């Protein structure tokens, strides 16, 4: 059985927490920020956990994380 390759694009975007969950940054914070409120931009700064429905896929593309 050959070694599994990690998808590098995903490896750069996700980190594993101590409890084994995957942490990610929120989207929609890169451009067109003038029309977004300060409150909305402030909430987009915070990291969040990936959804449970994506866990199976994430484990497949990040075998060693």
C-alpha cells in the first residue's frame, strides 16, 4: 500500500485542535470590505470549527493531520 498524500491547499487552511477538531478561518474577509459593517468584519476575524458534515472528507484529504 503506497503512502497517502496530503492535499497541501487544505493543509495550509486547517489546523487540528487538542480535541481533534479542525479549525478554520472564516470566508468573505478578503475584499469589498467597505460595504460590510465593522461588527461583521470583526466577527469574520475569529476562527471557527469545520462543520460535522465535512469531517469524513477532511480526514481523507488530510490523512496525517
